[in-house]
């Protein structure tokens, strides 16, 4: 969930600092193993180890599963907003981590506020930021980090006295050139000439009920592909499953299956995937992939929305207005307009004896939309229509409610 934006009070008078802002120093007394993880959350977010890759200027950092130690915190601007300068950080410079019983137990949470100058935010995402925490004296890897987006306006956008750092001071070093984890796209290599800027709007395939597959570009800058987030709505509530590569970054083709995440409950009988974010691209998928377990088989849930139901009265020979419908997860099956044909029974039994007959097949556009037109009814009587999509090995199929048409 995107956090509500919070603006720092005295941004206009903030003193310019380097884009890499280090808070505090390692504690000499830190000890113990570091098997923990760092998570980014909106302020007051649930303690569920999910990661929120889009937050406001003010946000929470959550530490999970660390052994007792003191941890320092580092914030750095990342491409494509790497030239942005972090001008203010509110929050503790050193965090004391008490002993945690397991990797899913929270050590502590702290709130931070950032503001930025020197570059505009990316239009759809905000500022790209990397936060690093270092627990000195760990038996394993001391450093853990997250890359995320901060939705803030540029702090010096209306301040005519602010100087763009790195352009007028010959003694100023470009802070973006000292970060070994990120390649600044569009730089010039004296040996090969200018390089093409990296395209940050590359897309990945839509998710399925099992998860999402990603084909990473060969030229993706280093350090940009270590997080994937999949938001899932279940009867128990919403949660974002974070897939993080603690040993480096992903490349090539990689499939992120829900079943492989340690927090995924394999007994979940129904759920919807509504949002996916992949580190290293400005694109993020939004939609609704509905999934159900049907006789032990995981299938995409088919939904047909927008078809009228109820009773309609028309004059003999007049037409019926068309319906615009949306078909979710139709698979390869046709959308069919069906009419009820009553059987030979009489009385109350006649209302339940009969068959549904297909009047016409209706084509579905690539975006899942379809227009339903009805046949002209030239005889008086009562007619019943519905839409149906047959099920398959991978989809449940669906049948709408009934539209009853009385012709007078």
C-alpha cells in the first residue's frame, strides 16, 4: 500500500549533504550472527515481514531475526534518480537490536523522514533509494539492504537560491560515482565511447496463479535486481510477499513461485494477485488474477462482469440494447450467449425443466472486454438469456445470472 505523503517542515532551509548519507558508526560491542532481514513499511505498518516498495517521505524500517547487535543505517540515491541529493534524514543514527527468537520475530522498528534536492522525482514512482543496515561483528554477512521508492516532491523546486550540486563547485565529487552497487546509465567509457542509457521501463510477463516469471535485461545495472514483491488478497487479509536475494542479484530468467515463499500458506483455497513490483524497472503490474483450489487442482478463477440481470419488458419486434462485459481469465474458451428452452413439463415443474442452448459465440478482445448483442425477438412471450464460459484444465469457467425478457 502506498503511504500518505508527509513533508518535512523546514525543507527549504536544509543544508546540502552528499547523496550517500551515513548515520552513525559500527558499535564495537556488536556481536552474534546476522541472519536477519530489513523491511520497508508505511508508518505503523503491520509486523508481518512484508515489504512495501513504495512509501511516502516518512516511513518505517523494520528489523527481523537479527542477533543482539548495534546496526548503522545508510541511505543512497539510486538510478534513475541517482543525481538526487538526500538533504535531510530524521530518525536514529544507530539502532540497538535485541535478541530475536527467530527470523520471523521483529527486533525493532524505527521511523525515518527523507527529503531531496538537485533532481526531479521519476514521474510515476518518485525517488529511488537504497537503504543499508550494517550489524557489526556478525558471524555471517554484516550488511543487509533494500531498494525502494519514496514519493516526495523535490524540496528545492521553488528555492531560487539553491545550487545544483556538482555543477558549479569544482571541488565537489559526484556522489553517484562512488557507489559500486549501481551503474550510472548513460556514462561515457573512454575506451568504447558513449554508452546507450539503460531503459528503465522494461516489462515482465503478467502473473499467473503460481507466481510471476521475469526475464531480466542483459544490461540491467548492477545491484538493481534483488527484490520482487507480489501482493496477494486472501480471505485472511492482504499481504505483500517479498522475494529478496541475500547473496546478490537475479539475472536471466527467474520464476518467483508463491509456494516457494516461506510465508505462503499452501492450504489457501482462494486468493487474488493484484500487484507485482520487480526491482530494476519503473513498470509495475496491476490487475486481478483470481485463483481457487478446485478438487485439489489450482485454477484461475473465471469472472464475467457487466451482464444485465433481472427482468426487461420490450415491444414485439424491438431490439435489446447491447451489454459491455469484462471477462477475467477466459483461457481459450469461447464466451457464449445462451437462451433457455423450456421442456414439456407443466405447472411449477416447467420452470426448472429445460436446457440452455447457445445462441451465438462472442469474441473477447485482448484486454478481456466483449460486446454482447441480442437477437431480435419477433414473437410474444418470455425469454431468458445468460452468458457462459466453459471451464478447462486451468480455469474454472463461469456462468452469469439470468436476464429475463418479456415481449408484449
